[in-house]
C-alpha cells in the first residue's frame, strides 16, 4: 500500500483505487467468438458475436484495447441521468446524491478507452467533472464545521476516489482536534462550574458520511 | 503523543523557557551566565531548555514562567486574526509545546487558547490546502507551524496525486478536463 511516513494514516494511491474499481461488472458486446474463460473470480463466456454479456471491467478494457468488443455504457452514465444528478447536487448543499461507488474510476476508464462507444462523450465528460467538483466543494464546506467535539464525520454516498483524496487530511485533522481537546475538556470541567452538561460524548453529528479506515 | 524517538518531539523540547529556581544548585553555574561561583542561587531566573525544565519542575526544584508565545500579546494577535499569526518562523512547535507545557504551569487558559487558535486557523487553511498546486507554495504556508504544515502537506499531496492520475493517459485531451477556474483555486 502506498503509505506516507506516518503509517497509521497510510492511503491508497489513486492507481490502487482504480485497480480495485476494475472488479466492477460491465456489459460488453463482443464481436468475436471465444470460448468460456474460467477464472478464479468467475466464469465468463462463451463469447459469441453480437450477444451481450457481463464481464469485469478489467477484462472489458483489455478486450476493447484489442478491438474485440464494444462496451455498453452503464445506465448511470447517460447525459440525462448525469444532468439530473448534477441538478440535485447543486440543490442540496449538505447531501450527496447516490452514485456508484467507483463512478470516478469507471468513468475515467471508459472515457479513455471506449470513447467511441459513449454517446455525446464530451458532454458526459464535462458533466462528470462538474459533478465531481460540486461534491468536492461540499466536502470541504462540510469539513469547516468540524469542531473539537466531533468524534466521527459521516459522509453518505461519497465515492471511493473522493474518500481516498480526503482521507489523510481528515484523519489528521480529527487527530489534531482530539489532541487539543481531550485533556483540556477535563480541566475545563474542573474550573468552570459545569456550564456544559456532562453528556460529553455526543458531539454534534456532522451530516456528511465517511469511512475512516 | 509522540514518544522518545520522535525527532520533532526532540527538537521541540529544545525550546528555551524561563524558570525560577526554588532551590540552590551547586556545580551547574554553566546555566547562569551572570554567576561568579559555580552554582545557581535560589530565586534566580534562568533560561533552560524545555526538557531540563520539565524534569526539574517535576521534582519541584523550579517553577516555569509562561513564555511569551502564550502571553497576552499573542492572545491579542490571535483574537485579531488567527490566520495571520506567523507561527512558522517564530514558533514552529507552538501546539506541541503548549500541550507539553500545559500541565506544568498554573495557567489553565492555555489549553482552550490553543484549541481556539487551531480552530480558527484550520478554517482558513482548509480550502487553500486542497487546491494548492505542486510548485507554487502559497505564502500562508510559511506561517504554519510544523503540525499544521503536515496537515497541509497531506491534503495537497493527495490532491496532486489524484490530478496526476486523472490526466495520465490522455495526451492531447487534457484541455477538456482542466476545466473551470473557481475562486478558491490558487494556481
């Protein structure tokens, strides 16, 4: 795992997240005839021309690079769906719209290798970029509200790559806040005559949802 | 908390603090430049490195006076604008030092003061650190203490790495992605 000097906060590199994303299943339409592939992760095929079948993304990209298939765009990657998602993202300032967990990686792989299979590819590309930007800015503005009392940050519907980008920063920030806060909270409770109720452990639930490893 | 072997901890403990001796000490006149005999008087005010002051304080041989970085002037500066206070050049170990000093000194307000400073600076730092690019170092980075700098570096490096991954195989298509400039971008 690509780690930093502080191993407790080691992150995946972007390429590693992409590798994990390549296990997602996707539909292809082969244009050759091939026997079934019996792999450890599953059995795929037999492949017959013009008959669609479902394979892992890595296999789809490999076949596509050799010109042996064409990839069928997943449903969520159509212009209408993406426009809907973008509108919804812009409207709700605190929530993230449900998107496939690996949408960034999948979209990047497809846009790179299969751009002739995607209808209106430039539109799709710019929509995905916009969605990503809006979501990331939401994450940032949500992070501003973390105070010392936050024990965990909940980020619902955030995708794998986005989580990976904010993970080291967020982990360190929470650690830093924890370090600054806990002994002093005890001290404060001694000196100031318990102005705050001692139900200390329920910090404000920041409603962004996250998976901190 | 970092331990015995941590370099930044060791460096941090080298900061000088001013102490007042409660007892006389023989044979350590080296510590006090103004003394004639080879010893330190009771009640003398001396500057010691923090690691020494810490140990002596535990044995109640000295009492530590609060250094200027946690004094009134600093508090006023922080209240005026926390993000502009220059911790990088003056007190790079501001937070760690404060945390270590806090149990030894009678002043209970240091803890909340540290937290308050950190919380204010953090807000400013947040958006800037993610959008900072690899080569240009924004000026405010020089004002960050060591701990804050690590946070900044973590955010920036993961963002930069993501961007590199994104344009990796594109070649000529890069321009379609580089995209809209937003006001928070510091390119």
